[in-house]
C-alpha cells in the first residue's frame, strides 16, 4: 500500500487560501502589510499601544460532545488540502472520565470558524493517532497514550503526524512507561482525518521527544521541533516524502551553529544538537519543550516560535529561517489565565482579518479545562 505519494512540484511555501483558512506561508501572490518588531525590551513597553493581546473566548466543539463539556490539555491545528485538522491531547467531558470516555490523541476537522471544532456528531471519544497492530501490548490495567505533534502536509491528500508513545495507569501509576517515537500517515476521511501507522516505532525511547513541540512543512522539508539539549530546543528535519518513515533520512541542527546539519536523530541526553538563540544573558530558550508552535508570519517576514515556560509565561522568538538563529525572547503574556496554562498553539490556518494578513493571529492555551483563545494584533 502506498502511504505517502512523493512531494509534488507545488511548493507549500506558496499561498493557499480556502474560505477563512490558509497555510502559514513564506510567500504570497498578493502584497500584504509588513512590519518590523522593535527589540524585546521595547516590545514589552509597547504592549497596549503598538501591539495588543485580546482574549476572545473559549474554544467550542459541536454537539453532542460540546454540550457534554469537552475539554483537555492541548489542541493544535494543521492543514492537508483544504481541510483544517485539529489534534488534541488528554481529552474528556467535564470532570468525569465516564461521561464520554478519555482519549490521549483524538483528531477532528475544523470549520470555517477558529472557535468551533467539528467533532462529527460523536457522543464518545476515540483516538485518532493510534498504536500499530504489531506493537507490544500493555500489561493489564495499563492503556496506551500518545503525546502528539500537529499535522503537517506532504501533498494535497496526505500529511504526517508524530507522537511519543507510552503506557500509562495500571502498574505504572502516574509515571508513564515511554516506548518510543512514532510517525503516521494522515489522510482525509469522509467524517474526519485518519492516521495510519505502517510499521514499528521510528525510534526507541532512547531518542528525543521528536516533534512534540511542533512540526512545520517548509519548502521541501518537514521540520520537527523538540525540547531538550543545551539550549532547550532541538531542530531536526527530513525530506517531505516517504523518507519520514526512515530514521536514517533525518538530520539535526548541530548546536552552536547557524546552519550545520548532521545525519541521524539525537539521543535523548545528547548535547550536540540544539537551536541557537541570540540572548545576552543566556543561551537557552524559555520554553518548557512541550506543545508550542512554529509558523511563518508574512507581516513580519519572519518565522515565529511560540512556547510556554513551565506554565508561567507565553514567549515568542523570531528568525529569518525555520532553524534560526532565533531572537531574544519576546514575552507575549504571563499571570492571570496564563498562570498554570500551557500548550501555546498558533492557529495560522485562520486569520482575524478579511485580507488574510498575518498582522493579526490567533493562539490558544490549555490545560485540563476549556481552551482559551487569544488574538494578537501587531501595529508596527
């Protein structure tokens, strides 16, 4: 069975627009507004004048799951063809896991509204990102879990998603047994996206948490952003083809370099892989390493990385390339609803503006309850 067809000549860095959703892009056939960010200190001073942060409400889900109080840890978006795909983590309805079940990695289609997810008339939860039939079976009392990435496109009909697979509950209690990294093909089913594992784990648990921060399709590569390493962020990449299923086809950004790549995937505790951040007081990103975003912002003509610092701050870094070097930290928010929240997800498939400009953009945060949606407006 052919899982992924080879990447077409279409460059996914070009603009694709359908209704109110679109790809995060590196070029556009129509001019868009452009702005230049000040330094990080001035940016903090400018909040409320040159840029604004607005809470616009809680993410909603179609009924019956919506009426049952569906909530969870994190929800992120990707796009394949003209379909927005939401992938979420540790979802349940209300405070009782028995109400609609529990799923660590469900996935649904989006709607034309960033505030509404189409849960396909389901009354119970099911995982979208699932184990492979040949995987070992968990012991009695334990269940599968998946810490999943967002979805990135390979072409108009196929995408890819990564996950860190583990067993939880039963003999493992609150300390999951991590098994390894998985990669799945994503196709467009009639009622929702379909993720398909076609073989064993991509790597064992000895390797980094591949793509858990996020993944990005840019040019001919799928980039994976992961926590850990000497700078707290590690970047790997692989050609956007069937190569995603072959661990030997990956390469990683060598630490303390601006564009030097070495073959393979880094081990979990390796110190030779890491992204470079330009920050006078530290060489580390203020990122917890799990559940963030990297997108291209056409208004700034920069790549944006959004991440959370251990459930305290929401931070932004910018770069001219998908791998860096990255700017000093721009603090987007802290305190209030951000205290205790994590999973800072930009939703670039949707624009608050009629012209689709990235001058304004949405992001959401969790966890363990409703997802708060915010809007950022730049005025530079």
